[in-house]
């Protein structure tokens, strides 16, 4: 390990079993994918390979995420908390995180706020929800999904759709049709976000660039 990695490990506080809880999060959609555990050896392998390795408490052995399924997780960043007893690992997932085949292990709802949205609710929240949905479609590839179709056809098809939708936005604007423009602009944003996911470029980076230019 490098000096920086060794320093980070020295700051960590493993429990009495030599383990640390690890929250794995999609670097693009920011969705929490799973909660797993690392010991010093799996942490070292994760740092060396830049892919997630964990300690299986049920099997009592190291396991490389995606070793059998192919659903590996490329590490983008790793941080520890103020007490040094937990990690957050940001990854680029290559498929579903859950052994059941779904995008995230955290798919079962316990509590949902059913109250009406407050007046000051984030009016751009739908973009985050859409980014998460597109990420799930890429990972799970449900049959019959249009988004699945786009990912399976690949970048050329996605680029073609972005171009087509951009042209339709232009036509709608020239027609001075508010309804048509709203519809076509929505299509363009959706296909652009599919392209961003295919290119592994988080929407956050685009928003940061806009902020930089402001």
C-alpha cells in the first residue's frame, strides 16, 4: 500500500472481530447499494485492485464482489467516518448489487412519508429520482423496458436518440408550441441522462460545471 493508504488504515478502528461496516454507494446516482464488512485483508485487496472485496460473516472467508456473478464494483473513492469505525465506498457498479438481482439491497420500504410535499420542496428532485431509476435499469435490465433496450443497443443508438430528440426540440420551438416543446424537452432530458449513465458521468458533475460557469 502507499503511504497515504497505510495512514488511512492506521486511523481505522476495527471491531473485536476485526471488521468494519462498509456502506457501498453508487457514485453516479448516489443510491446506497449495500452494507457489507471488511477486515484488514479485504480492505488491502480493495485498495490494491480498486474493486470491492469484503469479509463474508456467514461463510467466514474473503469474497470479491462479482467474482461469480460478474457484477463487480469499481471503486471511485473511499472515506471513513469521524470515529474511524465505518467506511463509505463510492463505486461504479457493473450490474446489480443484490444477490436477488435487483439494483440495490435496500429495496424494501419500512416507512414512507405520505404527507403532502412542503411548499419549498426541491423542484428538481425528479432529476435525482430519474437518475436512480436509469441506474437501476442499467443494472437489472428488466425485459420489456425501453431503457433496457437503449443500454443493450449501446452508445450509437443512445446518441442517435439524443440527436433526434434535440432536432424535435428545435422543431417544437420553431412551431411556437408550448405543449410540444414541453414533451420534446422531456424526451431530450431523459435520453441525455441515459447517455450520461452510459458514459459513467454523474449528473452532479454537470451541475458542478454549471455552477462553475455561473
